[in-house]
C-alpha cells in the first residue's frame, strides 16, 4: 500500500476576504477532500481549519491595507 500524500503550505490568510486568501482556502479544501494530509503555516490570527493541521506562527498581515 502506498504512503499517504503529505503537503505543507504557507498561507498569508485562511479566510475568503481577498483573492489570495480565497485561493488558499479553496486549495486546502480540495486537498483535504482528496485525502491529502495537509499542514499549513499561517498568520497568528488564522482561524482553525477542520481537517488541516494549522500552525499559526507567522505575523498577521493585512493585504488590503494601503502600502
């Protein structure tokens, strides 16, 4: 039997508040639903994500804030 696939990701946001965040959440949902074991390094303010091992250790980012 082959070993289960494991994937690690770095995400700037785990919400649907903007494009990159929506992309990250959609990818995580698809990988999780396909049976992939996913680990994510995310900002400290990240919400829990069912079925995904989230490590909220990155600084909080606000990509919608003016530069």
